[in-house]
C-alpha cells in the first residue's frame, strides 16, 4: 500500500494486514482522489474507521490542512501512529481512539465540522445510512462538504435531507458513493 499522489507520493503505508481491517484498494483510492482533487487543499478531513490511515494520509499528502483519524482498534491506532510519525505529519493529524458513535458525539459537542468525510466501516455493519443521517442532523459537514462512502453493495439512500448523492462508482464488488451538502 502506497501514497498515490501529492507530496508523499510513493511512500509505503504500513498496515495492510491489520486484523479486522480491509484497506481501500489503490485503484479505488486513486479514483476517489481524482474525483475530489479540487476540494482537498486546505480542507478538514475525517477518516472514520481509519485503520492504517491510508485515506487521511492521502488527503494530507494532497494538501488537507487537518485530518481527524478515528478508529477503536488499539492495533490500528499503533500502526496509524507509526505512519504519521514516519511521514512527519503529526502537526496535521488528530487521532481519536474511540468508537465511531462516541467520536461523532465528540465532534457535535465540540462544534467540529468537516469539509470531507470518508466512511468505510466493516462491510457487515450496514451503518452508513445512520451515520450520514447523524452527520446531517447535527451539522457536522461544512457547506458544500463532501461525504465519500465505501460499501460492498447498493444499499445507501440517494438523499438525506440536505445531503444528496451526486455520483457513484463500482470497482468489482466495491461501490463508492459521493454525497454533497447542498
């Protein structure tokens, strides 16, 4: 697993084999970042279910101002810390070792909003619809903000109040949905 683009391009990301994680394939990551490229610079990025931090590291490599990495797995957090230290991006990284529900509540209670949110929970959880509802209901996405979801089937809703799907792509058995706040 490598950083695909930006100032860290080509650097190896540790953590491909973390138990309980499923890293985003490089070709999927490349396609996602080509789709959102103009939105990444100076953004506040949330990598929910971060694992090794591959998506958030890619965002920082492409100019994101700050990335919040959320994962409850101590093993994933250890690897994530190693990656952040190796890439010398600690000043742009905030790690939250917590369950996604507790992290989202923390963001709500501290009025933290995001420009780009990447959601990639374990496929068997089927919780993305609820997460997007929560984000919309609690105003966690900045105006014109983007939510990107990686799933294994087409079960996501098209619209969540003021958050609407504007694009989807299929890569083998993986679906990627793009939503925008209107």
